């Protein structure tokens, strides 16, 4: 490893500059990796490319831990594609809406549907939006509100679940830094400990029932709801062209049974190892999870064939397509691992940690990590890319200056999600608006005040948690959210009274 110096930070700066300029994290990460190899090997282009492929990319792919994570991600991709194209999601949602007769029930049902269909942040808008949209129109609830509910339950729920794509991806980034630091930390256990400190995700999920309970609308959402209340029910509905796969023979059991099979397989394979009371080796856990996803997928393929929704061979083909669809995520993960490894050789983390040790207050690390992650995610529209850039920097820094580790990791995850929610170019922002069939700008405009409110509360929570790393802060943050919504309601009521007078 070279002596740490400012030059070791150059690959990170290149990564950030290219990612922000191109709005594409893969370009930024690849540029950072190439610049790191140049610093290690010199300026000969052919030698740089040869060394990049032969030593670093191949080395990353052949690492047993990395290979295990990649295989698991592929299995997850196949299962998610089956779930999204089985018709089970719309069948499940349609059962929920049969007895819904009020605006409040419609919003709560969409919110619960978004929470239950947790296996894919991108699948939620494609299922919940088109299914609930006619109901929201009939009850005169704005499509902006539907898009907001979708966006508040897609990524914020997915980021809290350790055994789906989000969790596996995040744990993969975390475990590399733990191993590199020589610490016997288990990424699964740390992820669970981080959950109470994912302030923004939990606030985003909670804001829907909180606003509904208090009957409080923030900013542009109040205007959208007022316009929806006056909407003409006989006006022709525009069609976004986005419709979920439906089939007359699809069953809600297409959602329940595969998940039950998954849970059963996990218990049968992990309980003999001492789970959940004892730590399970990572390789055993990944093997059990991959097996569970595979058998759950087989169950779903069998259910679709039995009910004549899709022939077995078509289900298998769809499964394979889903596996291939994980390629971009895997590319991001491989480049992130490679950049982290190169940064270790250059001494990047050691240099940053050394600077922090010279006077940076350890309790401020969570707040700074939250703000930086939010800026990167906002500019790139990618929370996953933000995690790939920030976690390899924040975790070693937390170790070096003795900052609260789980709070600092929670700050990166929350900041990435916050910036993603505020970004008009975020994929989930676009899909949520499309699923609800409303203008992307209208969704961005109506969601932004809620996102800024939750982001401000989360920022203050991370400032406090840096000094006092207690889960009690989450409860306080949720109380603050309720108080702010109540204050907004009182302010709107006062303004309305003045106008009436």
C-alpha cells in the first residue's frame, strides 16, 4: 500500500465528478477505478487496461464472498421478475379494494399494499399504481397522493429488509469494509442494528398514516387534493400505457405461498445452525437464502402452470430473463468493490480518517454523511450508487475516529434515500408518477415538501444521535413529525378562516 496522501483521494473525486456530470453512477465508478489503476501502475493505456482486467476486476469476481453475493443477487432477480409478471400482485391488491368505500380506507389500503409488496422497490409502482388508480379516481383522491404513497412505501420499505436485493447489496458493501479493517463484525447483525437509525426511511413510511390521521396536507398536495375533489367523474381517463400483468386465473396466493416457502426453507436450513439466537456464517446464510429464493421461484412457476396463467417453460424463460436483469446492479457492485480495494491500496480511507482524527468531531460524522449522501443521490438520482461511493469512506472513518458505526451507516442510507426522494430524475420518482398516471413534475412538486420536512427531522436526529446513539431518538423524531403536521394543519385552518372572513 502506498503512503496515504492527497493523491489517494483523486479516484473518489473523479468518481464524484463523473457521476454528477453524467448522472450515471456506473460511469463515475468506472472512471474512479481507471484513475486508481493509473495512479498505481503509471500512464501506459494498455498496461492500465490489462492490469485493471487481469488483477482487479477478475480478482474481485473470483473472491469467494463476492461470488456468493453475486450468485444470490441473480437468484433474487429471477424471483422478483416472476413475482412482477405472475399477476399475483394485482390479484392481491384487487382483494384489498373490494370493500373500500372511503378516501381514508383507499389511502391506507394502498399504503399497506406498498408495504406488503416489499420484494422490489421498482415492482411496487408497477403493481400498486395501476391497480389503485381507478379507485382513487372514483373516490376523488388525487393521483399525486397515490404517487406519493407509492414512493413512500417502495424504496423506504425495501431498504429496511435484509433478505431482498437492497439488503444483500448494502450488506455486501458493509462486509467488505469490516473484513478489510480486520474486525469480526457480521453484516447481517449490523444491518439489523442499523434499522432503528434509518430515520428517513421510517419517517417516509410513517408520514402517510400520520398525515391521514391528522388530516394534514402539506404545500402543493393540499391544492392537488382540492382539485381532485372537484374533478369530473365522467371525464375520460388518460392512459399512461403502464399496466401490470393481470390474468383471470391469477390468485393472491401467488404472493403468499412463495413467501411462505421461502420462510420455511430458511428456517429449515438456518435453525440447526443456531439462527436467530446465534451468529450464522455468511456463506451458510447466503446458501440458505439462495436456496429459499430458488425453491420459492419453483413454487411460483408451478402455481402459474397449475392455474393456467403461464406454461412452465414460459415461467422458466421469465425467470432467466429476471436473472439477466440484475446485470447493471452487479456491475455497480463489482465496480464499488474494486474501487474500495484500490482505495485500500492507495490509502484513501486511511488518509481521510487521518484528516478526521486531526480535529473532526466524531459525533458530527453521521450528520455530515447524511448531508453528503443526500447531495450525491439528488444529483445522480441513484441511492444505490450513493451507497457504493459513501459506505467505503464512512465506515473506515467511523472506525478511525470512534464515531458511532451503526448511526453513521444509517446516515448514509437515509441520506441516499432522502436525495433520491427529492430528485426529479430518480428512477423511483419517475416510476411512481407513471404508475399513478400523473405528471412527473406534479409528483415531484407535491412530494418535495414532505421529503424536505422528513429530511430536516432526520438531519437533526442524526446530529443528536452522533452524541447519543439511542433508538429512543427514532421515537422522538416520529413525535416531531406528528407535531409538525399538526402545526401545518393549524396554519392552513387559520388561513382558511381568514379567507372566509
